[in-house]
DNA sequence: ACCTGAACACCGTTCAAGT
DNA sequence: ACCTGAACACCGTTCAAGT
């Protein structure tokens, strides 16, 4: 099943999966909504790289040219995908007593949303949040930081830095996940850790006196723990800088 | 000249630039070094997306198939490119008196190196640093953090988080730079800021009470200032967490 | 051992023509 | 207005054949 869609070594395009019967006829009319929905769905089931204008058109029972009546190009489609998914991000009303804990929960829940929609994080890189739905989220995030009495300039930069961080972590996880799927076996996080740890501990001590002694630390912790450490560093840092005026 | 290599709306591949006379004959033999050098050079001059196995082969006066005798595939080539460029990263001997300032300078200089090699940052996403040259750099970075008496676990995670941050900022800048070049005019950072600021200040106050009042802060600061804020947040956060055990 | 031509199975986008 | 077939100018990778 994982192999079913392999065409050549590293290219796994949805088109190779004919999935007879799954191909819808052009019964319903095309729309931006349907196109975006198919894109998100294909990213989840086949990975970011497998989604192309052609694969989307195929699933909608038409040719790639038809999509261009609804979306300008692939870049715009990616924008719409991110907008649709980020609209799921819920940010609570600010509580000045625990704005920092709220902020922490928000960043963690954003990663959760991106994880629940594999591939979507890959669309976020280099995106300026001008899409309407995204601005609504930024608005609420600002509310949280205002409750913490963070200076305006720091608020603006922190929104930038923290969303870049969450997006990058999600995109990186996504690349790994796809690479694993490509190799085929998906060697259960446990095994990979053991392998990588071996590489580190077998490093020549003379050349790598510090690194070779840190094989344990370098490979300890799940993705969640590493990510949450990053979030804690960011929030502690923000509080320290804000306190120092 | 900027238009010279445009073929269709958003695809600008090196091959379209025939640059008669520039195409080398296969006088010298192929080698991994020459292939990597051409890749880095083309990323700088034509942008990340323009570099393909075919464009590299063309510049070397041969066909794409010839490259596969020296590199396994495009992914491996990207690894080699990052390795070559990161080898330029110099990390000082640790001074316990000012390890934090040293760390700050290091992260800033890494961004400088990635900026000096446009396109290369795009190869770093999702890369596990197992390449030998990269481990040497990590070794020295660890030395710096040990001088700051950061716990081993935090050292490991911080190397991860901070390099992801620098790489992401560089990759994001790169995407913007290419998009600007695509549009053609490259509207002088000044103009873009003015335009984006207008978008923010024209937001309906009822719907965006906070954001509409922050147009100034949202658009203030150069890329450098925003990046250095991020670095300061990371280092302050690390120090706060380390102090709290 | 190293290199090549030709082929395979794909891309995103455009455009004239249809309904 | 919306959709389509066919074409254009590309991709990465493989492979049998050459030197």
C-alpha cells in the first residue's frame, strides 16, 4: 500500500495511484473551496510533494487548466490552504494573571493543528500574513501579549519570531515524516533514536571531545519535549527582555 | 537583463539563459567539488529554484545523467552544498566571561554567511547534521554553551532550536528575495514597508482594534533588528531557564 | 571507471476553442 | 462565465551503450 504509489525512486505523485472508482466525475461545479479542500486532503494522505495542480485536477475529474479559472497559481493556492487551516487556531480571551501560560498553550496548540494537517506547514514558509483569517488570529494573539504588558515593538517582533518557530518545527517534522515514508519502513521513533545515538557515541573522542560525551543528551527527548523547550525559551526570553524595558 | 531569463510567468530556469560562450566544454573532468561549486554559484546568481540537475549539467557542458556518477541525487547534492557553506562558520574559543556575547555574535555571523550565499538556506530545512564538517561546528558551539554552564540537555536542545531559527530566517529572506526578483522591480525595502504599513492602518478598527493601532510597530525595524531581537530572546530565555536549574 | 543519448513519467502554465 | 484539449518548455531519474 505504501509502495503502491511509487513510480521511481524518490518521486511519489498522486497520479500514479489510479484508485479506480475514486475519481469523481465533474458532477459538481468547481470552486475555490473544493480545490482547497482537495489540496489539504491530498497533502494529508500523500504528502506535500505529491500535491500538484494536476493531481488536484485529476481528483476533481478535470484537467489542470480548469483550476486556473479559480486560483491564480500554485502560490496562491498555498496561501489559501494556510488560511483555511489557521482559521482553526483558537486563542482565548486574555487573563492577565496567566497570559504567559495562555501564550504557551496557544503555541503548542498551533503545532497540534499543523500536525493534524500534514503538509500544510510546508506552505507557510515565507508567507506574509495578509490573508484576512490570519489577521484575525494575529489580533487575538496581540491581545494576549498586551495583557502581559509587553511593549508594542516586542509584541510585533514576537508574533513574527514565534510563528516562524512553530511553522519551522512543523515543516521540519513534515519533511522527516515524508522522508521516512519514502524509505518505506518507518522505523518506529525508538529505532531511529538508537541508531542516531550510536553514530554520536562512535565519534572519535580526540576530534569530538564534547560531542562524543553528549550522545545521550543529543538524542534524549521526544519532539514534543524539544518543541516545548523552545517555547519556554522564547517566553522566558520575552519576559526577561520586557522586564528590562 | 532581469527579464532575459523569463520563460513563463513564474518559472525562471537557468537553461533559458543561453549565455553563448559561457557554456564550458567538458575539458576538465567532472568531480563532486565542481558540481557543488556550480550549484552554489547558480543559487547565488539565479536563485534556488533555478538550480536543477539539468542546469548544473548544462553549465558543465554535459547531460544530467553524467552527474549521477558523482552524487546520488538532488537531496544529497543539497546536503553537500550546506556542508561546504557551513564550513565557513567560525566559532571562537570560549571565554566564560562573555560566552553569551560570543554566542550572540556566532548566530549573527551564521546568518551573514547564509546571506552571502543566497539560496543555500533553502537546502537546510529538515536536515539532520551528520555531515562531518557540520559536526565540527556543533562541537565548537557546545564548547561555548559549556562555558556558560548550561545543562547538557539544554545545550543539545538549544543547538537544535537556535540553528533552526537562523536557518528559517535565512530561508524566509531568500523566498522573499526571489519573489521580489520575480515581480521584477524590487521595490526598495522602503517602499514595501510603506505599502504594508498602509494595509495595516487601513484595517477596520471595529474588527481589529489592536492591530489597526499597531501599524507602526508591525512594520518598524529592518530585517537585522528583527533577527537580533529573536537572538536576544533566545539567549535571555536560555539563561533564565539555566539559572532556574 | 566514467560518461553519454535517449527515454520515461512527470511538472506549471498558457491559449484558442468550446459550452 | 466557466471549462477543456492540446501544447510549450521544462523537471529528476534510469539505463543500455559507448570510451
